[in-house]
C-alpha cells in the first residue's frame, strides 16, 4: 500500500508519503513524494518507506494528488504487477 498526505499552511505545501515495506521493491516513497512535490514547485526525500517534501504552489496541489493513482499504476506495471 502507498499513501500521500498533504497540508497547506501559509501558502506552503507539506507532503508525506508512506509505502509498506512489502512494496518498497516496486514503489519508493521518495520517488512518490517527489513526483507530487515537483508539480507543486518543490522537492523532498527520505527513506524507501517514508519520505517528506515541501512546495510553494498550493494551487496545483489538487491536480498533483489526482495524478498519484496513475503514477502508482505505472510503477507497478513497470515492475511486473498492475
């Protein structure tokens, strides 16, 4: 399982991504959080199972989060599971 949490405070975006350890061979939390962060004008990093990021464009957050399921499906397909 994978999850992305987001909050907006004072015009800044805070992101946290988590991936169950059983799935980190196929999905890395750092890659996931960066995928979202890049779309909101930020970047981040962390461990394969937990990562955080920030951004400066909260107006783009809804679209960035809406793209997460497709990104996860692409990663699973690339690693042999859809």
